[in-house]
């Protein structure tokens, strides 16, 4: 939290660690719209300059814009100042490699090791880096998505779109981007000041304003971005948030016929991706939870499309990162080509409900509770790639895994009805609690 755990000293330290880890070179930086962003940016720049790095500053820019700009600049790496979907009082640093992809887990560990050792490579006066501003990165990102998008199908459909940018980084691009696609556009919360009108995570309970706007304007679809514009959620023409799990399913359904390779997602994403695969005679590859894990599997299997059920669409033709603009382009093209409404498209999927919950669990008890789950469900089909995933013959599943960021065990279940999904999740939690 800014002013508490996130201090200038911490930021300068991590900046120096990253500059040392990269051994200098060019570093591209950008930020979301949070009011603390300028303070964080200045500390970051100072630390990087001290290690001899040259800075390319994009100012306020979506995460996928920064990631593309890193590749364009042939940079050593990049940093995005963002706390993603978290509330306004939070901020953080997202470190990116020179190929525009977030650090792999082992690289994160290496960077942390440099930080904790504190033996930074600092340069003398005549070697301090320079700072330049790149005002064209947002336009280049938009042009790249437009080049790949099926603009003809979208424009021919004459779609009216409402987009909620949550006053985040998407506000610098979304309206213009959708207009270029040939849509009639209504924007809400499109002032890039970081004053979030609601919690920025694009989940149904935070999209009431967008639901209302879609109905009021008679729009065909509504889009919601998170604060750094890498995640996307959808509201139907009826003013109903359809759930962030549908974003990836619809994007894959729209492009699966032309995308190479299998469809790739993580172990905790909806089985709707399997339904899409059946429609298009595709295979599904499931990775551990986390954007980088999905990307690694996409690369390993030469997959053209993938992502996560949190609204993160990764379109390999564009770049290996979650990109809400790629998601919008794909979904709009799919809607234009298939005709009908978002509701029609959603109802073409078999009924399915997903329950996401968690249980507090100290690190010392994670293995015992996971072992208990494994033993309790050993007569079922199990996937032990990450935690324990239980698979039932009717397609229902339960995934229990330790969180990567907090002392909890995450429990996700999917079934034909919410009652059944909740029952499966509750049974697992009750079992685990007896082993705490």
C-alpha cells in the first residue's frame, strides 16, 4: 500500500536491482493512472539512471502498450507501474523482459536475490543514463491490433458499444480504438485520473454502472477494462454482466477456425474452453495458473490463442501478453460474423456455473491439506499439475491450489448449477479445515 509498505526507498532499491540485473541498457516504463503513479515513476527513474540505464518513458499507457513498446525499442526490459485490478491506494511494479513478456518465475527469483543482496551496480557521473519520452507507443499499439482485426466484419455489423475504462489506462485509447473498428461508441469513466468510480476488478459485482449504461443507450455490447487495461469483461445487450470467464471463451470461439495449434488456458479456467475446442476440432492445453505459465505453454505448442478465465486474452499473432484491446477486436469480429446478440452467443454454450472461493491456510499446513484432498478424492480422475484438480465424468471439476501471493488455499469448482459448484467447493473447504 502506498505510504505504508510501498515507499520511495523500496522503489529505488528495486529499480537499482532491476538495472543491475539487466546490466544496463534501455528500459521502457509506463504507468496506469493512479495518483501515486508519478511519485513511483520518479523513484523508479532515479534508481534506473543510477545503474546506467537509458529510459524510454511512455507516461500513462496500458500494460500491453508498454509490452509492445519494449519490443519496438529493442530494449533490455521494461517496468509497468500498476497495481492492476486492486483498489486505488495500492501500487506496484511489473517487470518485463526484453521480448515484451513478463519475467518467468526463476527470473523473478533472480531479481529478488539481487535486491536482497543489495550489491547494486552504480555508475559514475559520466555514465548516468538519459530519459526520453515516447509519445507514439499508444498509436503503434492501436495500429498493430487494427491490422490484425477483422475490421470489415465489425464495421458491417454496425455495432454500438459502451466501454467502461474505470478512469484507468484504457481511457487513453479505448474510444478511438473502437471508433477505428467501425463501432458507435459510448464511453463511461474515461478520464485518466485514477479516481476509480468503483473497484477496478472487472467482475460482475463491479459492473452495475456499465450494465445500466448498456441498457440506457440500447447498445449491442458493453466492455469493462481493469485499471491497466490487460483484462476485459463483457456486458450483454440486455445489460447483464456475463462473467469474466466468458471473455476468453468468446474470443477463442471467434478465432479458433484460423488460429494455429491448441487452445491454451490455465487449470482454474472454465470448461467452456473445452466446449469451444469441440466446436472447432481443437485440443486444449492447460497450464498452471498465471499469465507466464499460459504463455510458456502457448509457445511450446505454437498456439495462436489462449489466456485465463479472469478476462485475460492472449493473441499470439499480436504479442504474448494479456490485451483487452485484442479481446475487444476478437469478440466484436465474432459477434459481427455470427450475427445475433451477445445473449444468443452465451446461450449457445451448455449451462455451467463456477464458484471461486478461498480458505486461510498457513504455509506450514498447505501440504497436509492438499494431501488430504488428494486422498479423499483418489477414486476420481485427478490432475496434480498444480495443487489437486478433481475431474468428474459429467464435466464438473474442483481445483484446490495454494495461492502464489497470500497465505490462502484457493478453491474453484464448476458444475451445471451454482448449487452443485458451491457444494463441491464447500465440501473441500470443510475437509481441509479439519486438517488445519
